[in-house]
C-alpha cells in the first residue's frame, strides 16, 4: 500500500478536532498494541516528518522511498481510519 496525501489529509481532518474528541483511551490502547506505531511515535525522525506532513500532507510524497516511514503511516492510517469510522 502506498500512502497518499489524501489518506494523510483524511486522518488529519479527524485529528484536527479537539483532542478530547478523537484521542480516546480506545485509540491509545490500539496504538499501544502496535509495536511499529509505538516505535514511530518515539522516533525523532518520524516525529519531524509527521510535523512536516501535518502542516502539508503533500509532503508525504517526497518520503515515499522511506520504507520505515511508509510502514508507520500505513499502520497508523489503517488504525486511525477504523477508529474514526466508529
């Protein structure tokens, strides 16, 4: 799966709401069950790129060859999308 700017933007639209509306204990527990996500949220490089992509979702395209980042975003988008669909 390739990660697109529209996928990132879709998750960011949900996350753009007040934290209390989307950062639920269920989402935190789901993230905690995913070692790749936990490592990604603790990785300074991924944090830096997440901040950049958060400001400009099209920035994800320049990192398409970063397999570690793409794996992180694929898992995060899948998890967040399922969470927000509830």
